[in-house]
């Protein structure tokens, strides 16, 4: 069992299941609706809890009815909430999700007005005793300062950062990070400015080679939905693990967050990169066969 600090957001997810993805301006009926706690950091935390670790979540909660759903769900999984910052202004961030039953794809419209987790709140956390720190790559200036504090106080403890979306100065989070976890969306968007051609934009190998040359001290991993995942370590050889073959994809919401949890779990166990990729594709694939995260492992 490891102690893991996870910094990022929680959301309320309102999930409408539809038989097929609607046309713009259509009026369709959902076959099911679910309201669940979501958010990348928190999704990763509840999977890590199930993998036997003790997670502490550092993020903001609004003072509204939806935050009760969020809090109850996280405490139900045993996530430690001591570092949570309750903010008087704003509402629980909400994602309106259309889940296509035919393909398992999830289309997310996200709205938030809640302030991000503050540096002041992070400074109150006693970092001693944590074995791993994981950050969502958002709130860039403050997150950079949090990474620097961790480097000063607990330099030997590995830090991972999820790089999901291109955001201003997000590259400033790379430095000093042991593990960078990219989305396919980020790889697509960052390919062009690096002078990578259109053809190579669909090529995670070219993307990861560029990243590895930029930060050779880190491991770089990129998940790519049904094509599995790629990773590269300090020796510079890009490795691939295929996704598992699924008879039916039910729900891909949070597959990437599950993947990240499984990677952190495998790294904590000291597994080599190839095994980390294999195990993470296995667990993330399994997540796609069920709704939500309950009883995933
Ligand atoms: P995100 O949820 O962040 O968009 P991905 O779509 O890259 O993340 O999915 C993360 C991982 O989940 C993939 O690397 C793969 O192992 C697994 N996965 C996602 N979609 C499928 C699928 N259709 N079939 C099998 N595995 C999948
Ligand atoms: C899935 C997810 C959802 C949430 C959204 C936030 O990865 O974390 O649970 O609504 O993404 O971006």
C-alpha cells in the first residue's frame, strides 16, 4: 500500500445514454440517465483506492448540494479529504455527457465557475509520508509552484503530471516530473507547432520521441483509445501495448483516468515500462466494459 496525493478536480457528471449520437439540433430521448461524481483526479483516486492504495485528494469543493454527492462518493471509496478546500463562491463543476450506447463513446460538455485549488491550500499539506504525487495539468502557474514545493520538501518522491489539453504554458509543468501522461488529443494538438507533418500527427511514436528529447529525464506515456498506448523512457526506445480486444464497449468515460491509475500502481510496484503499459491497457479496457468505476478491481 502506498500513500498517494492527487491534485485536480472533482465534477458532477450527468450522463445521458443514447442509442446513437444525435445530429446537431436533433431532439432525442435518452434510454438511461445517471448522476455520478467525476473528474480526472478523483476518477484516478478511486481506482487507486481499489488497487489497495491510500489516496488523499487535494481539490476544491463548492458549498452546494452537488458537492455532497461528490464528497459522499469519495469518502465511500476511502479517499482522504483532509486537504480539500471548500470555496464559498461558485458551483460544483458539471459535465453533461452523452454516452453513445452503440460505440461506448462519451461526448462531454463541461461547465465550471469554481475557483481552482490554491497554492495556499497546497502549502498547508504535510507532504512527508507520501510515496507518489499526481497532478492534473491545469491551473498552470499554481501547479508549477506546487511542483516546486514538492521538489524542495520531498525531492525523492516521484511526481506525475497528466497533460490532457493544450493550455497556455502547460510545457512549464514538464521540468522535474518523473512521469508525463499525455492524451491523444494533446499529442494531436501539439504536433503541428513542433513541425511534425499532418501524417505524423496520427503517429504517437513521433510525438513521444519529440517529448523524450525535450525532457530526457522523464518517462512519457500516451494513451490512444482502441489503439492502446505508447511509452518511452530514458533509453529512448518507444514501446507499444495494444488495447485489449473487447466484444462490446459499454462506457469509455474515465478510461484514461483508469489507465493513469494503473500506470501509477505499476510504477509503485517497480515494474518495467512495457509491463506498466500492458497492465494499464488491461485495466482501462476492463473499465470500458462497465459503467462507472465500482468493483473494477
Ligand atoms: P481518455 O479516456 O482519456 O480519452 P483513452 O481513450 O486514450 O483515454 O483510453 C485510455 C485507455 O483505455 C487506452 O489506452 C486503452 O487501453 C483503453 N481503451 C479505451 N478505449 C478502448 C476500446 N474501445 N477498446 C479497448 N480499450 C480501450
Ligand atoms: C472523465 C472526466 C469526467 C469529467 C470530465 C472532466 O475523464 O474526468 O468524469 O466530467 O472528464 O474533464
